[in-house]
C-alpha cells in the first residue's frame, strides 16, 4: 500500500470492513474525493472551557467541565450561543487499520460562518489529530464566534481525512508541477511562487473587485441564529459588504470577523489534495483560515481541461488585540500539497458543490448579495 491520502474508493472499503462505523449508516454524499464528512451525534455538552482529554479521557474531563448536557434531535434544532464552548459526540466511530492516521478540519461552510471547530479523540493529546490505528469515538469541540448557530443531529461541521506515511509534496517536485502544470495561478495566468520551508505556494488577498462588487464582508453581531439547514438567508441582515480598497487598504478591527478571497486561483488535479498551513505570526496578529483541507478536483475541470481558470480560496480572517492594515496583494498564508494514494473515482464538484470555481463566496446558508 502506497503512502498518501486515502481516496473515495478506499474510504468505501473501510466502511465495508467496518473500520468506520456508525449506528446511522454513512450517507454516500458524506464521502468526498479525499475526505469524509463527519456528522453530529446524539449528545452535546456545554463546557466551562476548552480542554484536551489526555490519559484521563473525555468522560472524566466532562464530569469536571460540563455545565449542561443536551440531546440533539433530527428535526428540532438546538441553538449554540456565540462565545459558548460546546462538545458534541460524532456519529462515526473509528477502528482504523495499523498505519492509517487521520486529521480533522472544519468544513468550508463552518469556517465561513465563524464557527471554530476542532476534532478530539477519547484520550487525545492534540486537537485534529487521530493517531495511527486509532480505535474509538470522536468528538467535536464547537465555538460559535460571530453568530448563534442552530444545529441538529446529523449536521456536518467537520471533516476527516485519512492517510498513510508522509504524503507531502517536496519542494523540487512542487516547483516542477508549477512550471509544467500550474496548481496555483496569478490572475494573468502565470504560476504563483513556491516557498521552500515548508514546500508550499504563497497566497495573497484580493482587495480590488473586477466586477464592481464587494471585495469582502464583515460579520454583523447580535443577529438571529444561523440555522445550518436553512438556505437563502438575507445577506444584508448578517453581513456588511466592503468596497474595493485601492491603495489605502482596509483597517481590520480587533476581534471582528471578515471574509475575503485570494488573488490567486487553485487547480487541484486528481492525484493531489491540499491543506492551508498555519499563518506566520511574525507577519501580523491574524488568524487567516478555519477550513484547512482542499479536496482533489477543486478548481479543476471535470474533463481535465488545463485551460480551466481555477477557483479562488475564501479567506476567513480575524485580527487580535490591535487594528491591522490589510492591503491588496498582501501575502497571508501558504498552501501545501499532498499526494493521494491513487486517483479518486470522483472529483470535487462533479456531483455538485456550492464552492467549485468560486470567487468571493459566503457560506451556502446565505442567498445572493444585493447589488
């Protein structure tokens, strides 16, 4: 078995072998090209604070830190309040083969409504980290930060990717791919530069609108809850649009949540997937993303057309402590590329997606902004 991120056909095999189990059968649309959507289970606890389980385990820590517990229903939503810290059990349970590890990430829509989520194992020492051969339950820490959110059992806030070995693409191979079959393009079609440590491509923010629309949004506070199953919520009720900034840029206010997009467009081919890496704090007190994983086929033509323009990444940005000047073209973060163990049978967007070939795009719960 080769090193790499497990793809859709391998995830289906793990389901057949009961290495991934659930009382409620896993749905076909949970299985992505290189990841699996995770569903909220039956129970959720409100917490005094965040924690890592460690040797004591989840249950003992909950005995100390849970201030309330709730049952999740499939029909009637439970409102999780802005600023609260919650822990929800996940419907899926793992019995992974030896050598297969996992990593957790929020789904794109979760990050775009400023809900911070992190995956936990029963005796985990780190967030979003599933050790090789893990057997046990999974939990999701949930912290809404701009809006109250209404959730139900079965809602999908996080995703899991599984892998073997070290799938990262080394620098020289990444440079060769950028030169021959670019994975990340400037607006004029030229490849974006490659950084050495780690091997990654630099991405920057777009504050100039090509269609005279907004270049970003700032979240309004004290609004009604965002129901994760609703669609076409009014944009103006929850978001303030930001106009093109020109030379002056936008001054970001501390602890406010902003949505922007990259200048660059990504094209993730079938043999690769990608991840946004942590922002370098020496460049400013910003948190630059929540959803860190990018499935195979994102921004890629369904027929492999090398002239396909690709898709922008949406940036979820929050500044801490002090106001921060954000300028057009400012590099904000890096994206690393990883090999798949094989080409997936299905690529991102082939069975429908809210974000394929996107530009600036709010979460799927919101309708089209007014112009």
